[in-house]
C-alpha cells in the first residue's frame, strides 16, 4: 500500500512468513546499518527498530550504545556512516528541527552519493510526510512506521535489497558530473588563477580597501534560477564595473573574452561593500530543463542533480588549491525571501572573508551544500566540514564537536 508518498513494502505479508538472508559485509563496511535518530525525542523508537533488525542477525551501529565518551569530533559520525552498508534515517518532527539530526542526514546523503549507492532508508514517525523531507530524500521509498511497529520487517527488507545506483532514480542521467567538470575546465580553471591579483588592483584604484574580499563569490540559488544581474535581487545591490577582460583562444573561437563583474552591496548601517560575483550559470540549465517537460527533469530530481553538482564541484576544487582558494560558493534559498535577505547574506560573507584575509587565514573551505535542508540557517552549522576522517576509532563525545570553517572546534549537543 502507498500513503502520502510513504510505502509499506510488506503490508499484506505476515511477519512470521518473512525469511531473509543476511547480506555478507565487505570492506569497508562493518555494519549493515547506521541508525540515525533524534536523541531528544526518538530514542525509544530507534531502539525498537534496532532490536527488531538485530534480532534477524543484522549488525547495526547505534550511537547510544556504540559511541564511547572521549575527546573526539563529529568525524566519528562520518566514520560510522562510511562503515555502514545502509543508513536508517528515523525522521520525526523533532529530527527535522534538530541541527544534529540534520547534520547526520547531510553526511548520509553525501556518503551515499560518493558511493553512487542508494543506501538510505527513511523511516517516518509522528505524521511526517514525504513532502516534509529534505528534497534529496524525497525520491526515495520511505517507510511510514506504524504505531505498533508491525511493519519493521519493511526496514529489514530495505536493507537486504540489492544495491541500486543513483542513476536508477535519475531518468535524465547524471547531469551533475558533466556540468561540474565542464564548469571547472571550461571556466573556473581559466578565470580563477590570477583573479585575486586583479581584484586587489581594482580595490586599490577604487578605494575599496577593507571593504572588498579577494575572492570571487559564486552564488548558488536553491531553485537553480539565475537572474540576468545580481542587482536584480535587491535595490541595495548595484553594478559597479568589471575586472580586466581575460582573452583566450578556445575551441575555435579566437580571442574569446571572459569578464567578471563587480557589485556593491549596502549593509544595515548604510556602508557599501564591494565584491566580484556571479551566479553559477551552468545550474540555470537545470532550471530551464525543469520548465520543459520534454527533458524529463522533474523538480525532485533537479534537487538531487543540483546537490550532486555541488558535491562533485567541491571534490574537483579540493584537488586544485590554486582555484579553490580564490572562490567562495554561496548557497541561498531564493524562495519567499524578503528583499533584504540577499544583501545581508552577501554582507555577512564579505565580512567573514575579510576577517580571514586580515588574519592571514589561508584555510581552504567551501560551505557544505545544505540546500536539502531549508530549515538550516545557522551560520555555524553551514560551516561544518564535509571531509571524511580516515580514523576507525568509534569514539563519541558529549557534547559533540564539529569543525568550523577556520578549523577551530565548536560544541553542539546531540539531539
């Protein structure tokens, strides 16, 4: 049966008649499933799921039981997810509001895409519906857990099924991979190497010292809709000029020109700041494909593709410090925003970068793609590292620690 997008695999099958072999675990997996849940509200439900799954011979990683106190970071969770064949996401109204639960969802989605394996099993509690979920989880088959836990066998079947690739959920194919590499080689690799020098020159000539970062700001709207000008976002943003034109012979075009735009933005105190900025233009193709039914790209798939684009681009730039140090990807929610939301976002990003530059902080970091989680607005959470740890020590500390963009640590309670 199917209800509100959630599915019961075996609703007509008596529990006693269900027999399943336990899949053999192969490196790097040491668990059949990691169970993610909100410790403040859903521990009892999660433990019931744990008992039901392990009673059938499966091995699970369960934070309350398996994470030990100690001096550690949230890399422990990343390790646990990486070492698990599947991730059971126990999703309730409380977990959708919990920063820690959303962090675990984000890490699980990231790991799943790195493997190109649909290994996520969303289990819905407390009236949560598919439309309440972060967009990347919506294409998945969800299990609406019954109050009497009668359908926990659905979870067991989900973690026992043969592996599926994400392409099986993407009818139009993996757009993200080609888009990301094309954007890197066809554009970023050309304009970024000397960009900081040209920005510094423009800053000196236009008396913008202390009010302009050296980085190129690349804006990533959640809808993938890119306006013709960033100034169209708000009257507080104005076009101020361009950086020097880069000329390059490329693909049969002689003296092809690449030009980057300078804008100003006014903060709440009426002071103007300046930035070199633009949208990530290639993602607008996804927005246009979404509008054209013949492309087969639906809204839910667009969210998955855009997230994969971000993660792929991040990994590409991680291998090229020369480029990654010179740009900043800024994700923002562009639906139902007030007119001053974008200027405030840009001002905050500029000021954060200026503080780093003034302190000679050369840390290379990109804000994790948290567009799947529209309720995430905390700047500290937005700077959580996506880098997986190579550690295999399953140690958990309370309160939990995660790394900020500067590399410092900050505590956050699990819940």
